[in-house]
C-alpha cells in the first residue's frame, strides 16, 4: 500500500478537534466527535486496537480471519504464521470448508498468489510481511473477484495484520543486547508509523465514500456532486457536457463568460483523457470522463493551476466521476423512457385513440392535452436518416413553443405543439440549426380535442405536399392559407368542404339569414355568367344597377377584392360547393 501524509483532504471537509487515541503510543489520531465506527462501516479502525493488543501471533491471524466476512462476500479459508519449521496452519472459520493444500502454500515461495479450491472461483493467498520477510498468510476466497473497493479493504486488513504481527516480533527478551533492542524499537516505530498512515488513509477514503454516499442518498444531482468534490478537495470543481458547455460549477473563480473551445480541440482533449485509466492533467485541470460503455456523457474536473493535487485528490475525483456516471446514466435512462412514452402517445394520437386514456397518458409524461394543439410536419430530404435532423427539430421548436410531442414518420418529423408556429419562425430556426434552407414544413389548423388530431395530421400533410409541389418548394405552408388546394386531393370529407365554404362565404351566409337577402345566390349567378353584368342581372331577374349594388355590398361585407384572380377563383369554387354539394346551405 502506498504511504500518504496524514492530513485532511481539504480544510472544507472538517474543522473538528483532533484527539489522541488512548491506546496508540505512536500518536495515531482520529477526528471527534463522530465515533470510529461511524467513519468506518467496515470496522477496520476499531479492529486495529484489538489486533495491536494481542501478544500471540496465532490470535492476531485468527482475529483477522474472523473479520474477513465483514468486508464483503469473502471467506477466510485458512491462516498461517511463519515458524522456524515453515508455515503453521490456522484453520478457517467455516466448518466443512475445503481444506487448503499446505504444500501449495509452501510452493508460493513467500509470494502472494492464487490457490485452487473446489467450488471457490476465486481464492488468494495474501502474504503477511514484516521488515524481515513473510510472517504468515491469510487465505481468502469468494464467488467473484473483488472490485477496486474490495481489493482496498482486503489489502488494508492484510497491512494491519502484518503490522500487528511485526510488533509481536519486535518485543525483545530482557537478555537481548542494547543494539538488538534499538533495532527492534526502530522496527516497532516503523510498524506503528505504518499503522498511523493506514488509519489516516482509511479515514480519508471513508470520508470520500461517506460524502458521496450522502449525495446519492439525497437524490444526487450534478450540482451536489461538484459541491461535494469542492468540499473534499478544496479545489473548484466543474461539470461540462461532451461539447465543452458548462453544466455545473462549485468553488471560487468561475469564469464569466465561460470560455468556449473549438470542436477540434474538444475532441482532442476527450481522446487524450479517454486513453488513460484515471484522471488526467490537462493544463491547469485534472479531468475525468463519465464514460459508460465507451460513450462520453460528461466531463468532471477540478481546477488545479498550481498542481497541488495529491493521491487523495485523485481518489476523490475518481469516485466523484463514478457518482457522476451513475447520475448521467440514470438521467439518460429516464429521458429515453420519457421520449419513448411521448413518441408512443403521439403515434397513437395521430392514428386515433381513446380520448380518456390519451388524457391520462399525456398527464403522465407532463403534457397538457386539454389545450389547443397544432400538428406540424417537417421534411428535410437531404439528410432525413440521421439523428442530427431529430435534434435540430427539437432544438428549433423548443425556442418557438412549449415542448412539443415529437415522432418520426419515415423521412419526416411530426410535432404536436400547443401553439402554431409564428409565420416562418420554425423554418428560420431549422435552417439555422441544419445550415441549409432545404426544409419544407406543413402546419395544420387548430385542434381542440384529441379526436381531431388525425384530421389535423392530414391537413399538415396536405400543406406540406402543396409546399413541396409549389414553385417555392422550401418554407412553411399553413393549411388555412391553402384556399382551393384544401379540397383538392384524396381524403376530403363533408366537414372539410363545409369549413372551406364557411371560410369564404360565411359572412354572406350569415348576412342573408339575418336580413333575408340573396347575396350568396347573387355571387353564384355572377360567376356562372363569367362576370357579365347583363347576363347575371337577367338570370337574377333584377336591374343591372341592383346587381351592381349587391356586388358592392358583397365587397363591403367580405372585405374581399373581386378583381383579384385568386380571390375570384376561391369564391367561385366556394359558391359551387355551396350550391351543388351542400345544397345551398352552410354552417
């Protein structure tokens, strides 16, 4: 085990009073007021006192064996102490456990190494060493190879046991010479110093675990992780996304504005850090990646321009990175589940679904289906198969409306929004995101209930089709602006025809009903006669001046220019539909 200076990770961690442990003649320290057991859930610090008060080597090894199972899913198979005749075996704790081959232990030649036991996938002989060589062995088995935390805890137990054994060796008989007693005292002091170092390191590591476990217990979150890392290290901590955008900062000297790196330098930095096993120093920072399964989800770093970070800082950063990875993976999983539910909801709404369940499902994903909605269909033919199209649509629509429901239908994106896009706002935002104007968008009329969404979807498709077949193929087309094109093509129904007539003739129909006039009939006869005043007046059996008066009233009531070609076309089609299909009636 590496030897580290006995100190706190950071002045932010604790300002508690330092007191002497009453049983430690070398001055080993612990931090009050919390008891050792609170700092050390594995009991290693408490075990230290018992180990170092034992005079018998076999008793020390037996105590260590009893504590193995407290560290995790491990079993102490056997223990050994070194004697003049070789290794003396101390049986394991489990009755009926497979016996360790003593000859195999002799073959280790004072080295650590694996052993083979029936039904024990992993068995390891840990050497208990002092300054004079091997003092014994501790044989541990498990159904799984220990992880990093398990290796640390087992290694700590082995080091503590070795130090306790070393002290029993250094207790010299009275007849030893002064020089021999001096050498033994030196070895004793070395063992106690090693113990002090291990206790300090264990305390600091448990502080890291305890702090980050507290963060996880309170729900985690990126801000909580950076704050905990800052308190543990005393260095400003930060989290960036994989593109270098700042997501969280804890500590002083936060840059404002935050510097933006080029995509090239960002990718180079990520590649450099990804090639290393742990945190990497890049200029004035120590950087670790949240990278589950090889995909970079985020960047965790501490600011260390003066290079003051030590092994404890690296340990805290490494464990904070694991907490961040868990947090980001959890957030991604939640996001993916929510997106899947939202896509399933809009897919069902577009096809037609039960209204009661639709409201309940929408509420579950945080979408208010009680509001007015519009269907928007977006087509980008140049790159429809890539995820960048989806991200661009999501980002563009997020700036113009409340978060929409989004799904994909072939090479098109379909959105259900609470507000209708403002003219070409979505188109302009998409053109900016995608870097091209090769985008076509169709927008439906308003929809006031879920059962109208399939109709609005067809309207948006019709608007998109008209846009793509028009002279200006790129841009936004609203269904309500299609005029005659609303009733051309497949899928028309009576309601759509009524809506078209109502849009163009509604004011005249209402006026006729209220004043018992025949302005709609007059307009219809006028168009049937090709705009000829004499012929129209004759078919209506009215004077020419009466016809002129009625046409003037039509202009005033509708506020439409009968001389405009498109207006005349839409009005003529509307009067034909009103008379022939609707039988001279209108809503």
